C-alpha cells in the first residue's frame, strides 16, 4: 500500500505520533514518539532495550497515530506491520535528524543501547479532518 500524501506530509512535519505495540498477552502499550517517513514506510526510531522493540519482535503489528502539532483533532491513523529495520550509522543519523526537526539541534540525550529505525508498512490508513490547505506554508 502506498502512503497517502497527507500521511507523508504529517510524518515529514514536526508532528508527534503515538505508537502502539502489543504485549505477548495482547495488551496494548502506547508511547508518544518522533516520526518520519521514507515515502513508502512510516519510520520510528527507538533503542533495542525498549519494551516497544521487544514487543515488535514477538508481534510486528502496530498502530501509529500522527496528529497536527497545532490541532490534535486533525490526524492520521496507520494500522500496519514492522517489515524492516535500519541500524548502525544510518539509525544514529536518523535520531539526529529527528532531533533537529523537533528540537533544532542534534540529539542531546545519552544513547543507552543500539538505535534502530522501525520501517512500518501501512495496511490501512485513516485520515481525519485534514485538508490540503492544512499543509500550506
């Protein structure tokens, strides 16, 4: 499934996302995350010691909701599957690029374990209250 242009614009903008993963017993876990896209996948950067990463290793199904930074009632929801990972220097570059997008400077926090970028393929997309003019500069 190709990402809708509104989803791409939401992920490219300085908008936050909620990533939901599933524990082994099926219970959901949700975290607010920085988000990006390569145009084909939703990209989420995390560390390998995090519970969300461990959940994804057992069940790659996820839900991602990205809301407009100036209006939380304008959002996209992506139901999808983690289909790949980016590691090493590319994952480190990703976290610095995300930090620059959200904070205007390189990533200021201590990295505890290996950074990893989750590549999420959308199975379904839902777009709520977003119009083309919401993306005009």
